[in-house]
C-alpha cells in the first residue's frame, strides 16, 4: 500500500491519557489529514490523543477515528499513514490509528480536532 506498512495490533485495553498537546508539528499534521478526511466523508470525527496500552509503560500517540457507520475505511487509514510517513519519514516514529465507537467517544474528555460537515440542500 504505497510503501506504508500497516500492522493490525491486538490490544486488550487502551487507557486514553488525554489530548496530544498542540504544537506546530501537530497542527500541521492535523491540517494535512483533515484534507484527507474531507475527501472521504466516512470519517465522522478525529482525535489526536495520548494513550497507554495494557501491559506497556510507555505512552504512545494515537489517532482516534470515529467512522460514519460500522465499517472502517481502509483507504482513509492508508492515506493517513502515508501522510504521517511523508511528514515524519523514517525517524522511527509510528502512528497508531484506533477506530472509535460512539461509547468510546462519549468517554473522551476533550473535543475532536476534526468533525465531518454534511452539506444540506434545499
């Protein structure tokens, strides 16, 4: 997939620690991937967050995506991974992308950086 390795992880528990601080790099990345989301209206909301996985002590940065409907849009995942790789290169950094459901979103204590806007006619 365009040279971007995508690896599915089996995670038993994720602790959301909060929103990823919003520095210049984060703002630039959010702008970049928001453009991808606008082209794929399957993304309802997006969150850049700090997480800790069960059994691991280190924090990670994850992109939480709530999709419109029950299906994960693999094209969005691929394009987002490519955008991350383009910005951050091979510096050993990685981005975890976590599909979120309605219940998960309700428990977050911060707002999404991206919310889909549906156009209405009439």
